[in-house]
């Protein structure tokens, strides 16, 4: 899948780029990095990760803001 700046349905074939994600429960996470079957939420200070199977939509991050 080629990531764009518009939300698109996630087909579980990811690009190694920082992206925003939406999950099955409707939550959105910004600045996420896909790696080894999970998405690392870079903007979360405690190293939150989201399992790949929980991701429904992706888009390129508009505003890279990592503290």
C-alpha cells in the first residue's frame, strides 16, 4: 500500500513511514511507526504500541510532533 495524507482503509501491507492510525474501537493515534506486527505510538511518552490487527485505517502524518 502507498500511504497518502488522506485516511485509507488499511490492508496490512504497510510502508515504513511515520503514519497516523485509526483502530477498531474508533481511536486515532498520531505519529506511529509500524514494526514487527505492531505500531509504536511515538507521540506517547511511555512507549504505547498497537497490535497491527487492531488498525483499520492509516494516513501519512500531517504534523510530525514527537516530544
